[in-house]
C-alpha cells in the first residue's frame, strides 16, 4: 500500500469497527486510536475526563466535542502515529470531521480514506447484545451465541473475565443508532462527496470482512 496510511472507520454501531481495526492495524502496521476505548480507560481510572464522559456514554450520546477532540489531539502527538493510524469511532459528527481535517492539515496531513462497514440495524443489535469483552484486553471479544466461550464468562484467549458493556443494552443501542442516523451518517456522506470513502459490506466472518476491506483499500489506493 502507501507509505502513509490515515484511515477513519465510520460504520454504524455494531458494524465491526473495533473488531476489524485490530486486524487492519496489524496488516497496515499502524496504531489504532479507538476513541470509545480511550474513554473507557479514563472511566476505569476514574479520571475527571472519564467522569465527564461516563454520563454521555451511558445514555448512548456523543461526548461533547471539545472533550473528544482534545483527547484525540493529545493522542495524535504520540510518535507512533507519525506514519499513519486508524481512527476508530471518530469523526462521529460534521463538526468533528471538520476539526479532524483542520488538526491534520496543520502538519500537511489528512484522512486518506474513510472506511465504512455496512450492516443492518437488526444484525447490529444481534451482535451487540450478545457481545462480551475481556476485561484484560478489549480486543478479545466473544459472543454468547455466535462465538460462545468454552467456559461461560471466561475469555478463551487469556482466561480474563468477560463483561457486557454498559451501553450494549437494547435501550442504549437504540439511542446509539439514533445518534448514528442523525449525526454520524452525514460524515459518511461528506467523505463520499469528497471522494475519500471506501464502503464494504460488514456481513460475513471476521476474516472475510478483513479481506474485503483490504482489497477495497488496495483498489482505492491503487
Ligand atoms: P464505541 O466504543 O466506538 O462504540 O463508542 C462508545 C461510546 O463512546 C459512544 O457511544 C459515545 O458515547 C462515546 N464516543 C466514542 N467516540 C466518540 C466520538 N467521536 N465523539 C463523541 N463520543 C464518542
């Protein structure tokens, strides 16, 4: 692919952004900046930022832009991001999309491609309500129906405890979908209008979606 690779994952809740980001990050050899996970780390660490984010996340709402963008800006200062990165979960509204453009433009950088995974709402609910995440490592993900762990509640990979995210309840997932429809979908349209959008189906096995995404990105970058 290319030397610099700056990608934003922009699909709806439960489309597989987090799952795919782990594999794509390894294949593209760039770090993954997962905004939701940065918030959860702050919540666990009981930082002021975490306390601020918690109430919004638990309602399925977006954390205020100044908090989110401030956190992104400081993460982007990490030297590991110099040769590219994958943004997982940002931008999620038009203001964030414009702010990310401005932030990167200061170093003559830009989002090279926005990668959108398409899934239907029903499939997203099915994935999210059954999803269980390992407390030791958020990239270890099980599903009580689709990928049940050998021992209930225990991560197959590392033996850590599995948990259900507070915002993976039906009520909060519905709120997250409202946010997607009213605020985030227009971000996808913006990237489309700017010819920076790569859309793939998010349906199928994890590895088949990764392959699909990689070949779409290869075709896009040429
Ligand atoms: P995720 O881990 O990507 O599913 O995000 C979980 C939650 O974190 C979201 O529902 C929001 O409450 C919050 N969050 C994640 N990314 C953003 C963002 N770009 N802007 C505001 N809030 C965010």
